[in-house]
C-alpha cells in the first residue's frame, strides 16, 4: 500500500527547505507538521496526495468515496447530515433517540427537525426496523442510527437499510465505535448504509481526532466535501492526515494481525465468563462488565481495576467498559484477565434502571438553543423548556434536548447522572 501523504511529508522534512510558511513550529519539534504548501493538497478540495490516500482508504472499506476528517467523527456526522439536507432539499431527520450529542449540535446549526425513534432500553442503540418505517414520511431526508453504542449494543443496520431503500431515504450510520469492522465483514457500508462516520482513533492505530466519512455513492462526494468545509477548520493537521495515511497501510497489510486481536478479545470474554465474571453482551472490540452483579457500582469497579494497573474506557453507574484496539499488545489480555478474575465478588447491588424517557417538544432545537436563556437547578427546571445540551460524558448522550419540556422523570434521570444545572428558555 502506498502512503502518498507520508512520503511527501518525509521528503519535505528531509529537503532542508526554509519554511517561510505556517505553522509556527517550523518543523523543529514535529518535522512532518506542515500546511497546504505546493504539492501538499487541500483537504476539502483534495485532488493530489490527500485524494490518492482517501481513495486508498475507500477501497479498503468498500466505499465509493472516503473523506478524511481532522475533527473526529463529530465533523463527519455534521458533514453527512448537512450533505443529506443538500442532496434531498429536506430538513427532517429520523434518528435513534440515544445518539451522540453531535447529532443535536448539528440539528441546532442546520435548523433540522428531528423525529426520534425510541429503543426499548435507556441509552440503547437497538431501534426496531418497524419503528424506523413508522418514522419515515415525505419530509424525511435521512434516517440516522448508531452502529455501536457505548456499552457495545448494535443496531440491525441490514434490516433498517431495507426499510430506507423501500422508501427512498438515505441511511446515515454513526459508526464512531466500529471502524474496526473493516476487518469483520459487517461494516455498516456493507450492510447498506449510504454514509457512515467512523472514528479512526477509537479502535484503529491512528491519533486522536482522526476520522472518516465513508460514502456509498460517488454522487454524494461534492456535497460531503462542501459540508466538511462548512464545519471543519481551514487549517487541518497534516500530522493527523499522516496518521490516516499510515493507518490505511496498516489496514491493507496487517489484516491477519488485526483478526488475531479480535479473536483474543473473544477468547478473553469466554475466559471471564467461564470464571464467573458477569458480562453484558457487547460488540467484538469491548468487554462490558456488569459491576452491579459483582457487588459494585461501575465507578467502584473502575477504581479497583485502576488500583491494579489498568484504566477503563468508561465506568458508569452499573457497567465498566474496557475498549480494545486492533493493535492491543498481547500482554494486556493476560493482565486484564488476572485483574478481573482477582476482584472479589460480594452480594449484587441494586442499580435503579432509568426508563426510556419521551419528552414533549415545545419548539425546535434551534429556536430553543438561540433563545434568551437562564441556568437553573435541575429541580427548578421541571416544566421549563430545555435550551442547553447537557450530557454525561461519556457517553455524551443528552437526556433532554433543546426545545423539549423537562419532565419530573427527565429531571430525576439527569440528577442520577450527576447533572445538577441546566440552561432553560427564559420565556
């Protein structure tokens, strides 16, 4: 696999040219850090080395086109939503309720109407295809779903895709946690998604903030590039682009190594289950431990794991989540196995389950967010209209969205997750 971006950067670094251009570091600490100099290409109008690298990556993922993002999957989500509006001329999105806050941020910026599709469980990604079908009408530009949620739950992309195709509606997938699926054959693109936002840095060997926007049809490219320019920095990091270029080389040349790592995650899951460690069903790249069944809260279990020399991806009220990468060192599996098997079990603790909350909308997200507002305690906010975007992080999923009336049930859930204040419309 060629690495056109990396090769250009190395050649320039070795040239000894006087850097009478940005960035201000002048290559002293980071020799490969440059800007859009002659020959380096322009990210949002790529036609040279970046375009070549993006095409290399597209071929690996089975995409018609791939756009690189130096703004994480958030930029990719913003861009694919804007592209969907541009391509269809419609501004209603049907979306799984528990989506990353970048969806609602985009709705505010783009003036989108969001029709929520509710799962059976709080914070779950598993919306039903029949509910998706009921949410689609003549004003729907696209359906937006999570491919993998923070606990490792997954949507049935193939079935949802059939519904979208039946109605001629675009299917957009937030696959931030599932870029590794390039190795497993069940990437959302292969299951029928039209556009996907993938974080490279979460499960692939790429630096933080790198991501992809994958397109199933080249006809979407112009709208996607234009949308990325709308939201993204005009000075994208070439260190990040270099990382994406080298990541493509890894995907092309290290498939067997990546598959072996995925197998090690499966083996560790089986080993832990055999040892009596209670696990929540999850995708192939994480292990989600049911801390409550072991006698702890997720935070308490996370502290025990940390004290023994490991750090979790997320520790919530009930679960502790361990997230892996395709380049996870082999030694880590034995260490984690020993840590989790050594933690003593106590009597299971009762963790109150939060129900699926269905707030009523009083105005659009954009109207509420840009209204005159005041910050009040969550207890005072009951009956008021939400005007801010407050969410536990992770998983960065708001409980109430701008424009929605804050119910007592919603306020209780926010307090449960540690949110004590919220911005409300001061009408």
